[in-house]
């Protein structure tokens, strides 16, 4: 894996440091939970197929479980698994009392309807926040289990004491995993929110007005310096793998001199996402007791 230099520039959001803080709290919470209930919180992961980045992300999630004392159960299914087989596995995991959280790693192979799969994860075990009930609760401002990456972004803003109320937020990318929930969670905090996407006509005219810019497209280096407002806060959620290295959606070196804060790739929102997943698994265990 890529070696990351120590973050010394105050403009760079050190996602690993924020994640370590969250994980330390979760670890303490897990110990208390065990003392009180005599059982350990447990997360089941489901990985379908051989998508190399997904395999790595799931591995990182299992390592995080180990660090905080959560049991992790690994379900690996072949690429040709049918929709019915996945639903059956989820039904079994839903029923097992000793499993508190269920995570189905996305993307799933093309022949499987991801949205349908998400509907089958019990809302109480939906630590990723992708079940429509949890998504709907978020939409009406009752945030429970919400998608982990946007929650990590909110946590980072809190860490830097940035209050989104009244700020101009531009989200680039309209996925269910990041773009839409990030927009909704910032709207819940009274930001003025715009969502741009692949069909947006003049991207720069929008991004250039953002106080907070969140980019989650998977297009390497999409955001250049002239698309970013002076003093903006930039969250780069994109990941492109090239020659065993990962790159973000933001042209980091070019954009850095203009920003107030920026999350790097790697070492930005990735570790925070995983730490929030740990927090959600503990939260699920507490709710089920
Ligand atoms: N694929 C990319 N990001 C995520 C995530 O946050 N959760 C899951 N389950 N799959 C993903």
C-alpha cells in the first residue's frame, strides 16, 4: 500500500488522525458494551466477485474491526452469485442475533440490482445507511444510520469548528453512496446546496462559487485550480487506481494554494469512512440490546 507522509500543512485535513480519534472512542465504547452485556459487537461483510479495490476496502474494514475490538465475519461470494443467493444470505444475517451490523460492499456485479439488495438489509443492522428507510429518515432530517463517507465529512467539519449554516455547498457527483446523502446532510444543517453531475453544463460556474466543495466522481484530476474559489474547503472523495497508486478527483498540487482546507487522497475521507462504520456497528449493537 501507498506510504503516506506525515501531514504538517495546516490546510491539509488529516483523515487518519480524525479516524484515530473516532476509533479510540469506539474502542472504549466497545469495552463498556462488553462489560455491560457480556457480548462483543459484530459486523458481517458481504463481498461479491473479485473487484480488487473492493477486496482491499473490505480488508481495511476488517482490520479496523480488529483495532477497536469488534468481531468481523467475512462472506465472500463468487461473481456469478445470483440475486436470490445474496438475498438469502442477508436474510440469514438479519436473523442472527449475534450479528449487529451488515455491510454489502458496493459495487455489486452488473446483474444484481443494488437498490433491491439494500432494501433487504434490516434497517437496524444497516450500518452503511443505504436502506431506503434510513435514507428516508435522513431526508426528513432524522439522521440515524447515514452513509459513512458523508458522515465522515460532517465530522471533519465539526473537528475544524466549521458551521455549514448559510454556506454555499457544491457537491459534484450524484451517487446514492456519497453525492446525494452528502447534499442532504448539509441541507439538514442549513447550507445552500447544489448538486452537479456528469450532465451539468458549466461545472466551473458552480464549483467556483462553493464555500464547501465535495467532489465524488471518480474522474482523476477533474477539479483544477481555476474551478475553486479562493479560501474554499474541499473534500476530495474520488478514487482512481493507476499503477498501484490512488488519485483523487482534485488536482491537489494545483488547488492546494487556493484553499482554506483540503482532504487529500489517500489519507483523507477514506480512513474517516471506515472509522464511522465502526461507530455505526457499536451504535447498532447498542440499539439491539
Ligand atoms: N463502495 C464504495 N464506498 C462504499 C461504502 O461506503 N460502503 C459500501 N458498502 N460500499 C462502498
